C-alpha cells in the first residue's frame, strides 16, 4: 500500500523535532512533548526517532500512516 501524499515516508522527509503527527486512520496525535505511554516512549522523543516497529497506539497503523499536523 502506497502512503498518501503528506504522510510520513521515513528518513527522506525532514520533520521538525517538535512536529505533532496525526494518524490518517483514527486521528490519534503523536505529540513529541508527551511521548507515548503505551509504547513507553519518553517525552521529548521526535517522531523520526520512534522505533521502526512503533505503531499507532489506538489503531495499530504503521508510522507511514501519520501526517504532520498543520497548526495554521
């Protein structure tokens, strides 16, 4: 399955360390300031530094199903 335009596509795409990322399946938001209690990811961990096996804690979607949130 091809990731949709705007979705996380790995190391070739630069995302700010403080960028919030939103799951395009269930709309769960990964906020680096909060980390992820389910996966025991500490606060301050940028999305790009999440382990490859990390998945959405709400719907189990892979990382490539996340898109940067537009704060504007």
